[in-house]
C-alpha cells in the first residue's frame, strides 16, 4: 500500500494535503478527503461510493479531480 497527494485538475497548484489517494496492494485506489474515505476506484475503473453524507464543495472538487464526477454523478454512485 502507498499513499500520494491528489493533484488538482482545475488549475489549482495543490490541495495542501487535504486530498490523498491510497493505492492498495491489489491496485484499487481510494480517495480520502480530510482523512475520510470518499470513493474507491477498482482496477477496471468501476467506482464505489464510500461516503454517504452530503459532500462539501471542497470534497466535490476532490472527487472531480480523482474521477471526473460532479456532485450529481457522485451522489448517484452505489
């Protein structure tokens, strides 16, 4: 397992350590926003929602940079 800082895709320089991605030994990736698991991406690109409360605007920005989903798309994930 390893962890790296998520790189913004919206022109920002950094998320300043508030968004991290954990890469599991089996290749799955988990996005953490403010140390909370938010979404998992499997090797085949399948996404699984791990956070079921209303996400903040900042967390939505993290999700967008991680997997390209906006808030509406994230909320539809199972």
